[in-house]
C-alpha cells in the first residue's frame, strides 16, 4: 500500500459523512479597512466538508492550511473586507483543496473590542462583544458552487423584568392608599420614584444572511442588540453613570420575549433593503437574578415572514 | 391593567417566537427499573414552547413547574421508565400548561455512571458517560399532538491514527531493509512489535429516534460508541491493563471518519428492527494529541439512507 | 531494565515535586446517614502526593485506586459519614499506597440537591448547590501523620446594590419635593414603595476547617451563605413568590463586601464552639447586572482573628 | 446620609477583608516593542485591594478605571514594556486610587500568537499560547510600597508515556525471541522501529518572579515549556511533518513528573542570573488518552531550593 494517501483509499464501511473537519482552531486575523485602523481579531474557527462513501478520509491537514493561506492573503492583497467575506473565501478554497466535496462550511467567532463612553461622565470605556460569521457552499453536478454567508454578533446588556415591577407597583399603590394618599397624588408619586424589579445580564444574538451584492454592517447589528434590551452595560461606571443606567433600565423593562421582538423589529427596519428570503436568527438569553437557571427566547425565519407578521398585525 | 397576567396581554411588537423557555436548569431525577436498583441522575434541562404573535409572554414559571411535577410523579407512579419517556411526558405537560403553544420541546443531558472492570486485572472501575434525551411535539389545528423522541449518549474512548502509524511502519521497513533484514523477516518483525502513532481522547456521540412502540436501549448505544473507537478508556488501569489498552488501540487504528462510520454500521446492525424513517445522528470528536485543535466527523440522516448506502456499496 | 517499576527508578533530573496526582476524576459516592435517606453524590476529585527527588514517578494508578477503594468501602462498613471524613480516609490511604510520600492532599466538589419550598405559595422546588471538601496530611520523620480537613459549600443567591438604591432614593426625594410633597409625606412614601437598584446572581462560598473531635454541618454552612446575601433564589417562583423575593432583596441591599462580612459574622456566631486556630475562608462573587465583569470579596484567616476584630470593633 | 460615598461609611460588621475587587474583566492592550511590531493582546484581568474594617466598600469602579487609564497610557508614553511591567503600574495606581489599601494585587492572562514553521515542510503555522502576569504590592506604615511581579506562560505540547512504551518493548522482545531472532538482531530491530505508547495533549505552565532590576523573557519561558515535553504540537502538519512529530515524541517519552522536572532544570539553567529567593512555579497537566481524568505534577519553590537539590543530587 502506498502510504502517501491512506485517506484516498476506499473505506471498509462505505457510508458518506455529512461533515468532516476541524473545530477549536484559533488564528490571528487582520482585517484592513479603508481610511481606518486595521482590526485585529483572534477568532476560533470550525471548518467542514462532506465526504463521499468511496473515500476513507478528508486529508484533514488541508483544512487548517486553507485557513492559514486565506488569513495570510488578506494581509497582503485585499482592500476592504468583512469576516463574512473571509468566510466565503475559505469556503471556496475548501472546495479547491477537497476536490471530492459537494458541501463546505465554516463558522468563526471572535471577541471584538468597541470603544465607548460612559453615559453621564463620558469616561472612556472599552467594551467587548463577540462577532460571528458563517458561510455554507454547495457544489452541483456541473461543478458550479453556490455559497450563502451570514454575519452577526453577541452582546451583553441589562434586562429588567416588567412583571415583577408591575406587582411591586401595585403593592406600592395599595400601601400609599392605605396611608391616605389620593389617586392624583399617587400618580405624581409614581412619576417621581423608580420602582424596583429584578434585573440581570442579558445576552442578545443576531445573525443575518448577507445575499450576494448586499452589505450588512456588524456595527449596525451590535447597535440593534444593545438597543433591544432594557439598557446597555459598561465596564466603567462612575456613580452618576450607575444611577443613570439603573434608572434607564427600569424605565424600559423587558421580558426575554420583548428583547427578541425588539431585535426583530429593528432588523426589519434597519435592513429594509434586504431581499425577502434573507435568513434571520434572533436570540436572547437572560441570566435571571432570581433563579439559578436562564430564560431564553428565539426566532429563526426569513425576513419575509417577519415583515408579513409585523404588517398584518399592526393593521 | 390587571397585573396578574402581564404575560397574557398583547405585545407591542406582534411577532411570533420560535422557542421561548428556560435553559441551564438542574433537577434530581430517580428512574425506577424492574428488578434493578433505581438510577439517580442530576440532568440539566432545556425546555421550550413557541409563542404566538398575539401574546406578550409565556408564563415562564410554568416550565420549571412542569419539570418539577413530572420529576416528582415518576418517584411515585410509574413502573419502568427511560429518560426519553420522561421527556415525552414533559412535552405533553408543557402543552397542557401553555395552552397557546403549537410546538413544545425538551432536551436533557446527564452524567451517567457505568460499573466496569479493567481489561486484564479485572479491577472495579466506575466509568462516567453522558446520556441525552430529546422530545419535540407539534399540535395541529384540531389539538392533536404528535411527539418525536430521541435518546443517546456521549462516551470518551481512545483513538489511534492509522496514517501516522502507516508512515512510521514504512520508515521502520526502510530502516530494517537497510540493516539487512529480508522481506520475510520484516514481516515477522512487524507481527511482533506494536508500531507507534499519535493517539488521543475521542468523544463519540450517538442519538437515535425512538418511534412509538419501539425501544432503544441506552446501554446498547453506549456499547456501540465504545466499540467504534480504537479502544476503551478506564479510570483505573494497573500496569498490565495499561499495556493491553495501548496495544489493543494500536491494533485497531481509526481516523475520526472511521469512528463515525463504525458507529453508523453498528447502529444499522443493532437496531435493525427500527423503521426506515428513524432519524440517526452520529458524531466523533478527537482531541488530537499533535494539534491544539480537534478533528470532527458527523452523519445526520434517516436509517433508510444509511441502510441503502451500506447495501449498495457493499455489493 | 525491569519494566515493572520504571516509576521506582531514579529520575535523570533529581528534583523533588510538590504535588503529583490526578485531577478531573469523577466517581459516584453514597453517603449513609442515620435514620435518613442516603445521599448520592457525583463528585469530581483531585488527589496529590509529593514525590522525593530520588524517585522517577508516583505510580499514578494507585491514586484512582485509593478513591475507588474508599468509595466502595463506605457503601458497606461505615455508619455516619461526611464528605470531609471521606477525604481524610482518602488521605490516609494515599500515604499507605505511596509509601515515599510525606504530604498527601485531596479536594472534592459535587453538586448537592436541597429540597425547598417557594416563599409564599410553598411550592416544592429542588435547589442545587455545591459542596466542597479538602483534606491535607503531613507525615513526620517518625511516620506520624497529621491531617487537616475542611468542609464547605458554594450557593447562588441574589444581591441588590445599596449604593445605586441610595442614589435613586435621593433622585426620588428631589422629584417629590419638586412636586410639593412635605418631608413627612416623603417619609411615608419611601415607606410605601420599593426603590429600584441593580441586582444580580451572587455566588457565596464558605470553607471551614474541621478540627479533630469537632463537627461542622454542611447544612449550617449552606444556611449561612443563603442568609448573607440580599435574598435566596429559587428554581420555581409563582407570581406572588417572585414579588416577595424581589421586595425582600431590595429591603436588604448588600455590597459584595457586605455579603462577605455577613458570612464572617454568622460563621463566628454559629460555630462559636470551634477552637481559635480554625481556618476559615469566605468568598463572594457577584455577576454584576450593569457590567460584563464580576465583583469579588474574600477573607481568609483564623477564627481567632475574626473574633478579635469583631470584638474590638463593636466595643 | 450623603449618598455620594456610601462606600466610605463604617460598615455594620467591622471586619477587614483580604481581597476586594473585580474579576473577569477584558481589555485590549497594545504593547510597544523596540524595532518590532506592536503586540496586541486581549487579556482578562483580576484586580484586588484589601479593605480595612472601618470602611464599608472599596469604590469598586476605581479598579476598572485604573486598568483603563494604565492601558491607555502605554499606548502613548512608554518605550519598551512587558505584561509584568504593566501589572506593576496597575498595582501602583491601585494604591493611588484606593488610599486605604495596604495590599494590592493583579493577575492577567491572555492568548498569545506565535509564528512558527512546521518541522519538515516548513509551512507557516500560527500557534496560540497563553501568557500570564501577576503583581502583588504591600504598603508599610510609612507608606512605602514594595511590589513583587511574576511573568509566565502556558503552552500545549505532546507527551508520550515511557512506562507503557517500556512494557510494549518487552512484549516485542518476547515475541521476537519466540520467532527466533537473536539478541543482537533484536537490538538492531529496536533501533529501527518506533514502539507505541499512549500519548496526549500536555499543558505546561511556568511562572517566574521578576526581581527589580532583572528581566525574564516570555519567549524564553515559552521555549522552555515546549522543550520540556515529548514534543511540540502544530496547527498545520503535512504528512511528513506528522511522521516527524510522532517519531520525535516517541523517542523522547516523558511522565508528567519528567516534564515538570525538565522545566525546572531548564529554568535553573536559562535563568542562572536570577537571585536566590526568586519564586518559581512549574506545572504540567496531561490529558491522558487512556483515561477520562488528567495527570498532574507541580513544583512551587525558590530558585535556591531548586539549585540546591540539583547540585546535591547530581554530585
């Protein structure tokens, strides 16, 4: 037997595999931007191809090689560039190097630094989010390749529960009535105080398909996620900032379901130019402060379905 | 407004949600077995229902309540019982408590203790695997509920790479020839020594749908996974056990792809009584000892497709 | 060379090692209790011995063997028993099996189920905490072994920030004054409403040395931790329970430092019978809802120091 | 009460705390290097100060503020700079901002990219390690501050077990004798073949104190760790590289204890200029391919003790 290609031999058990590849692979990536500082990322990659029943193995080393080559190339050649374009390039190279493959797939996620200011004192405060990209390619019998790509982000914010706040408001109203305050006075009082509720870290995620010829900005996605929770969180808050953040979040209480719906609405508004069958995923996880477990809400659909529901229901 | 049911009010943004629920919830579960010791598990649960566009929230607390009630009941009422049956019961109760839901879903995974013996010295050695169950229910317009359930396991074993072993064998043959050994002698030598390769922890996963009226034993699944890698691992190995494990694994080298295919073949053989459209997922991840990253192989299909491929190709 | 004991040979580099052993080892443990149900745990173990410069290796397999044997024995022989006693027994057996060792050490931690009731509706609610045990033995030149043991727990609760609440109270007072309410009225109002603040999951940890001849109950430790935060959390809360938990936590706001100090005070009160040089560790981590980072407070000292500080300062 | 400083008030329970601060805080850091590219890191920080019994809280926000300021400053002012110097600067600023503190402490760890070549084909292969820095300051009664700093790294490699290899060699010798090979022939055969053993990912860690006026290079530490295991791992290995890595590791089998001792010896050799009381920590964890658990070895001591042991014992 010729060792140089055990992988190319026939396997004993002739069954095809859906996805074969490497996971948990980290590489430094520099993204060039027009008239802006380069972005340096350290993403974790997952790359896969399918494997026909007639072939034993996939030449595993070619997959990290593809990443290495693409990552090196963008340092030198490309002009402007996003992580989703990087992903498409990797998919195309996966087909090139794994000539038997009819499907190729990549997912990458990376910490991402955002420069921000605390809301009142305007102190500099670096914030860390996560950006995510996927690309998935299919090769037809004529060797034509169709690739879909998605880009998205995961951001931490604060969520305050509307239900507990409502119950505490009712308790307050009952107490105030008992102490002899009039309805008119009570209304004034409720306007003057911030009623408590449980609040917690929430994690919002949005992934959007980027059809060929269209652009979807990661910074817009990050803004959507931040604006869809009760409030933003900051690594650096002086006292007046802290009071501001807490008050703002309590004036904007949201269930985990509300956060998901807010993200949907904003995605439909901001990306109104995207075609109907663009795929959208929206997810919110709240690390409940009153439980050990988490609350979860998700929507996974096309932008057409989202537009239709929003239109129908608001009429 | 009536606080008692903020969740039942109409949301501002009228969009339905795919999955709303709780994740990361741990509960102690006792499973009764006929003529055997009870099994005590501490699973982590994820439970979800869908939410129509007309309703603000899902009454989140009903989901942990469902789990609590079902988990309590099995202590008292049921006779024999598997984690997939537990999952179906939870799905049915989710529909009961979330009357607006048209889909309900649960996933649970738990450490699972197996009593074993080391291979040579026959020392007692507790081994820990993971068992997994899922159930997914859909309610049609007439209120009829159809539930699908899956059961599976995740087990650690050892995998040894056939390609590196082959190259090292070729190097050995070249060296032996140079030292004057004949082809016949070399054959004898290769029969007498165990040639090195890289080997590592592998993690095999199998999930199988359990159609109504059928049974799929978790211990059979665990055995399939263990037998599909190069060898089993043990928490307690005396010296002669260790030599046995290492030699056995090196006589049975397997790519990550081979492990996946072995699992497929054994699933098809062992569960030959399952109907054609039974869903099967098979996954292998190897924590490569020569890389920082992992190797991955997966097949996701119906048992019909697997049977067809195996039949066609072995003819 | 005699293979049977490579480990007993002299190493090339003759340097002693502080700790050699196994980590990340899980075993099922059953603890018998007088007149009560057995407790079933699935702890993760770390066990270590030191290694003299004259010996190459520690016979690694003897360490899981020790755990296996001790864990099996308690099923059969012992009467009453805690995880710290289990730990001491493992340390003694480590010395027996690693005759060259002058130090032996074990740490174990395990999920732990607690049966509870939600605060208002009194619904059953299983809660999961973590219990921890350590034992550390030293053998002197005459072969006499002295062992120290510790036991403790890690429990999740809710913490509400007093500083933000105070600022929001001041804002409320200013608003109310502006709207013409008198100081007397404002006092009544503040008595009637629950002012907001940020609140979050807190994780409290207490570890206490158990001197020979003394007992330290884990359930007492768990109670101390729960009582030292702003409030308890529950896996199951109906609406009235939720309002209760949120109000109670907001009436009892605590900094991360306050939680640590509360735990210290309660440990000193509850365990007033423990001797002066008993070691105590107290730690609180709050997963801040207004930040991505966590707040942390810790005290590590003898009970004597804690008593002295509390005495001196309250005089 | 004056809200602006709840933290500065006296606490109800007057007990001092050992460590109060923030954990899990990520910040982007750029390190300038003379005549070299800047290094961009995204470390996770932990910073602590102690808190006297007379003060309620530590003004938590000042700790992230310190990090933010120091991290910003190094972009502008400093010439050459290591993570341990960054750590000292943060400790000094912690004292400045927390004027009541008598102890201040920081720990940071960060992924770290290394450019490498695969061993045979010389392909570019980015490798990721982890770098770690600590600084710990104490302020005496006269306000004089003494700071200790440490720097180190954590690197993944491959380890091959000498004991299992030895047993398989003995089995091979027995088999070869049975087949009629002479002792002389057997010696030649053993020279020509690579005998198998179990091998796995190992994780080596070295932390070294950096006394004032001394320098300890991180790249030297990384090299020490890599050279102390059976071999290096690579993200990209073509076939001939893979054979090389496997053969090299099998020619250099090492117990977890051996790896720790190799690191000690190399630290003593490479850093022969460091003063006697320099603190050294060395740790090796092997993710055993034949077990689910890990093997562990550690030495924690001064460089004097290490030198003494090495000198005494080699004489």
